[in-house]
C-alpha cells in the first residue's frame, strides 16, 4: 500500500485531482505538499492539515479537511443540515436530461477556480465527484465522447443520496455556503410523473430550498421531440405541487445542452413558466452547457454559476429575475482563466 498525499494550501485538491495548485509539475517540489507513510488511515481524511489556531472561516493559508465519501446517505444529509444551514437542492429530470453533468460541471468549475463569486471550500463527497468526472478528464479541450458520464444508479434504489459542496461566497465577507444536491436516476422522475405512489420517496422535497428541473435542450431544440419535453416538464411541476413542494421553494428550470442548439431555447419554455406561476411558483429558467461540444461558440459551464446564484438568491430577486430574463440573453460566461467575458 502506498502512502497518502496531503497539502496544507487552502483550496488545493491534489489529494483528489492530482493537480498541484501551485502548478509544480512534481508535487514533491511544492512547499505545501507532504506524503505520509503507508500506515492505514481512516477513510474520511485525505487531507487534514488544519492549523490549531486558525479561525474556522477561510483565510489564504488555512488548510481544511477533505472527505473521501462517494455520497451522503439521507441520514448523513439530515445530520449535516442539523449542524449548519445547508441549501438542499433536489435535481430532477428524465434520463439523459443532463442532471449529473450539471453537477460535475459545477464541481470542475469550482476546483479549477473558474467561478467568479464562489470559491471551492471542500466537499464531503469528493470521490463521488471524481468518479463522475473521470470520463471528462479531457475537458475542456479534446474530442468529447458521445456519453460523458455514466447513467446514474443508486446503491440503495429506494432512498436518495446526496453530493455535497461547500463554497465561500465572495460577495459576502467570509460567508461559507453549503449545498447538498441529489443525483438521482432519471427513472425517479419518470416514476414520479407516472405513478403517484412513488411520491413518498420524495419526502425530502419539503425541506428543499430550490428544486432543479432539468430539461434536455437537445430534445427541446428538435421540433419532433419539443412538445414531449415541454409536457413532461409541465407534468413534473404539477406533480411536485401535489407532492408537497412548498411555494417558497424556488423552481429552477435548467435547459441543458445549449451547445447543441443554434438559438436560445428560452421562448419554448414559456408555457412551463406560466403553469408554474399558476401553481404559485416563481420559475426561473437557465440555459446551461455543462460541457460544451463547441466551446468557441458556447463556453463550457455556461449558466452553471448562474444556477448557484439563483439557488442562493432571495426569493423576491428570483421572481424578478424570472420576469426579466425572457430575452434569451446569454448567461454567465467564463474563460479558462475564470474571468467573466
Ligand atoms: N452537448 C452536450 N451534451 C451533454 C451536456 N450535458 C449532458 N450531455 C449529454 O447527455 C448525456 C447524459 O447526461 P447525464 O448528465 O448523464 O444525464 P442524467 O440526467 O444524469 O441521466 P440519468 O443519470 O440517466 O438520469 C451525457 O452523457 C452527454 O452525452 C452538455 O452540456 N452538452
Ligand atoms: Mg445521472
């Protein structure tokens, strides 16, 4: 068994990604890097160099704990959200809608420091993200395979599991924000639409801050499949209302795969928005390209930071945004260096 690697540099994810934040080709040359002996270690701590007298809030030199988990179970998620405020965000949508890719894109933007407002501050499910991202290691350059990530399969198929991300919100001084997202198989959503009796699986909706409904942008762009996509999203929103999604909970429609379409698809979701509004939800629609096949035209990660901003925004500003974003304007754009264009 080989020894484990650790780094005391804040934000460095070398333990999970193998990339040195200080850009040393050989991490051994980095002054923050250390390897430990091959002693077996508890599975939870990949990196544990917290300075004893460092404050809890981030400072440029503070290390932090990296957990090795794949996913958090329902009970873990509940206990985490008891200990601190956590944004609980179910991500729903049919198979292939792009749910997992949105989460992986958020993770990759975060660890590559390509978010303008949020700085990655750790995850209790790092291995889960790395496992999901392994098909995308060529991103953002190189030819992408047809299928970027595996179809989501749950270990225990009747209870949800969660992936965790923590960020420092740079718009608020030393403000840590924690998120728990579900990454559910698409069948959960189609079952919910078709069989009301499956609604009990979704009891966690009552605690959600926002619900993301992912709609396949490629199918929405195609006149042959468009109506089916719209109807499915409308049925889902009706079902969410029946299932007890509180009206104060934000409904966020993510239109995925923007890079597969020549034009904005926002005009095609007007009826979904109107239905949501009749049901009392202020629905915000965001076009995303989690991973773009044409990064020169549509940047990788389009709309992903806007999604995070919408989740944390006050409900009134989401409603305003929802009314104001009908023009189909492009969302947040990021270059590889992480600067807004
Ligand atoms: N062009 C393009 N294709 C995407 C994008 N996001 C996802 N895809 C494609 O859609 C496929 C399915 O994406 P997933 O994120 O796995 O979909 P999912 O909703 O998690 O699917 P299930 O886990 O089966 O429910 C990927 O393998 C890609 O081929 C995107 O931003 N652009
Ligand atoms: Mg998936």
